[in-house]
């Protein structure tokens, strides 16, 4: 089960922090990252992070967003700074098992909405 939080409204240039927690008895299942789906487009990468902390970012958010994790809480965070109107979207957290090298057979959360406007 995925639990997402932290969405909301913010003015351009502002900041928000999203959180995603995976609740499971399977110790190899982790929250892996965030994705969003602009209108009329396919779901796109925002940022991912491995259990060991290796990160990957979509080109649109590099330098503005930072993903981090707390393995003790099985939670990841997305710190979003200098937000732009183009960042307005529903942000989906994805969880997946980790086999030591890669994630596989992932699942989605329900999403949390981020609105950036003046």
C-alpha cells in the first residue's frame, strides 16, 4: 500500500515537499520515485531513487527538485523548489520490489495534485 501526501497550491517560485510511504510486510518492497502525466501526454519521469540512494531526474526538473529517502520509515520525499506553472499536475508515487540491481513489477499510488499558479 502506498500513502502519498504533500500536494497543494503554491505560487510560482514557491516550494512544496511530497512524501510517499510504502506499508508492507515484504521487506524488499520500496517506494521508488515520482512520475507525473501532463495533459495529452504519457506519464513522465520526475525522479527515482534506489534503496542505496542513487537518483535519477527528468530533464524538466533537474536542478529544482531533490528526491531523498528514509529507509527506516520506508518513505521517499520529493523537495520541489522554484516551482513553475508547467509543474502543475497530479504526481504519482510508484512502489516496487528491488532485486538487488533493479526495481520490477511496480505499482502506483492514487496521486497527489500540485497546482502552481498566481
